[in-house]
C-alpha cells in the first residue's frame, strides 16, 4: 500500500493557485533577478581589475608629467648639433669632442668644402670607402636638402633597416649629419647617459607601435639594469612608466621610459595592497547583498509561515467550537438529565480552557517561533478523554468509534498533541466512512498512534499532496458538522510534527481507506 511520510522533509506552503499572467510575472521576475544578480556579480568581479587599470593609467600619466623634461632632453639631444669647424684629417680635437658628445652620429657632409662625406670610426672620422654605404648616405642627404627641413627621416622604401634602426638626417647651414639609434648598442647607452645627465631619473628606449600589442616579446640582456636603455618588452610590461608617440625618430617609433627596479617593486607592492583592499570591499558588498537577499527571503518566508500558522490555528479552533455548540444546544433543548447537565457544564469549562491554551500557544509560536508549549505526560486515559470529546459527532453521523490503547504513555506538548489527535480523528470522521479506529503501541523509544477509517482511499498522487494547505483531495462533502473546509487541519498537523520532531505518515490505496500514523517520544 502506498505510504507518504510528511515529517522527513520541509513542506512548502503555497497559497491559492495563480493565473497564467501571475505565473508569467513570477517567472519574469525570477529571470530579471537572475540577470541582475549576474550583472552585479560581474561588476563586483571586474571592479577591482578596472580600478587597478585606472590606478596604473593615472600613475603612468603622473609619471609622464613628472619626467616630461627627461623625455624632452633625450629628444632634444637626438636632434641637436654642437658647433663643429672644418674637417681636415678627421681626428682633430674639436672633432673628437663633437663625436664624444654625439655617440649616435655615423656620417657628416660638409656642404661648402667639396661636399666630402665623412664616416665615423670610433672616436674619429674617415672618408667614406664603401660605395654602397656612400650611395645610401648621400641619397638621404640629398633628399634632406631637397626637403629643406632641419630634420628628415628616411622613408621605408629608402631605408633597408626601417623598423629596426631609427635614422634622422639633420640639416644645418654647413653640415649634413646622419644619426642612427640602434637599440641595444653601446652607442645608445652613451647617448642616454649624456642626455639624462646629471640625474638619470629613469630608463628609456625606443618602441615600435606595432610591438605595443605583441605577446611574444622577450626581455633582452641589454634592457636590464644597470643599463639605462630598456628593451621593448620591459617598456610594455613594467607598470610604472610611460610611452609617448613622437615623429623625431621616424615613422612608427615611440619613446618610452620606465622607473628603476626598486621603484617598480614599491609600486607593485602599492598595487597589491590596493587590490586586496578593493577586492575586500567588493567581496564585502557582494556578501552584504547576499545577506540582504537571504534576510529578505527569510522575512518573506516567516511572514508566509506566520500567515499559514494563523490560518491553521483558526482552523484548529473549529472543532472545539463545534463541540461547544453541540453541548450548548443539548443543554438548551433540555435533552440531558440534571446530573448529565452539570457534567456537560464542567466539560464546557474545560473546552473554554482548552481554547484559551490553543490561542495562547498559537500566538506565542507566531510571535516568537518558540516551542508549542510545555511537555506533559500523554497517558492512555488522557488520550481516551481527548478522543471521547468527538464522540457526539460520531453519534450524530451514526458512525462507530473504536479506541484500542496500549499501557505505554507518551511525552509531548499536550496542547499540540491534543490538536493533532482531534485533527486526525475528525478527518477520519469527515472524509472517511464506516468504523474509525484509534490504536496505540510502543516501538522502542516511540509511542505510535494510528487512526484508520474505512473510506474510499486515495490515489498515490493524492496521498503525496496531503499536508499542503488549501487542498481538499477527497470527495467533496461534509466536513465537521456540515461545514465546508479548506484543508488547513492537516497542514497545521504537518507543521507541528516538524516542529516537535514527531513522525507523521499516511498510508492509503483506492478502496482501502486512509491510515495516519503519528509517532511521539515515549515517556
């Protein structure tokens, strides 16, 4: 026979059925809530990263503003030409001073005295001997003269080293000078040492614009400290620094500068501490939002539970009031003898006390969520007296009530157990047929109370729905004393069983009636 145990899981308490539009609104609200949650989670997850990126951008901007004079000094030295007199042998003293001050000069041309091309060899100049190199340098100088600009950079089609070496042709009244910046060369190191003297506050280097997004760049030995020049990989990766686009070195070149390793380490420590702080704030905000949603859910669930408890408590008052009405009618119509009338008046007083206890207990549970009441001893005599209160209802319905109790007693909150027994027996009287039997026995540490009837029984899916409020699953008819019900009695019983730790199960099959088993601690 199918069996349904209600006290093993948390029973939800749905309200009345919802319309399609209401269900659509609920589903849309859930979807919007999920989307809002995902969006909030994404914002909280990426906020620390964007904050750090913003901090790095601000630091780089501040670094550029603080070291703008150093960038200008390097660019100015790259485009400057000290005074140089005529060249006779190429090793004159002023020529040596000129070459020492200009490490990147590779060739000179005297525009007035025979237009001789001089090529650098170490610390002196020699006449050009390589025809291919001579032709290349003279071609650049010719184009520079034709352009009539103080500085001229060879285009890609005229420079075989385009993109690897930065070249500039400087034009003065007398001299045409070619300078070449070859990254990683000792000449560049001397150039930076002269340009950044006397303070040397940063390290610098050239970077191709196309290299700024490359992921395969590797650090070069010449780009590490104590060298003043930095390789492209370090210019990109090191956080404390700045890169500025300039046309002084030719098309596609940018001039970059980065701080020394000690300053980089200090800046990284600052970023790390800020990241921990911002991540902690984001995590705190996220946890606070989750806590708020959880508290809101708890509040709504408590409000729903309180409303359901109030409805269930109201329903639990129906049976005692009906019994009171029946007894009052019996007294009013004079159906009882004087001795029996006095006895009924005493029982009416007891029922009033019982109703007061139910109300006080229900209000205490609703307000504070505490226990249902003090524990007492549920003896067989007490159980029999509780069920005998419903005897008049069985007499009116002409239904037999059989009570078979063992000698064992239980220990439970007596008001709650009384309501539970009355609910089970009244349910059997109202919805069942034939004989209603209450029996008890002891199993280990439990006192088992079973109420059975001889009604039509339930289908398996109907059996699983028992205990849900506002659901009447059996054939529609009389309930209590000719009153329509709303299915709240079993709902209250399920709540009480869950709260008190009782076992509650229902067994039924079509044509075999319904059996309800209540398990309470044995005394």
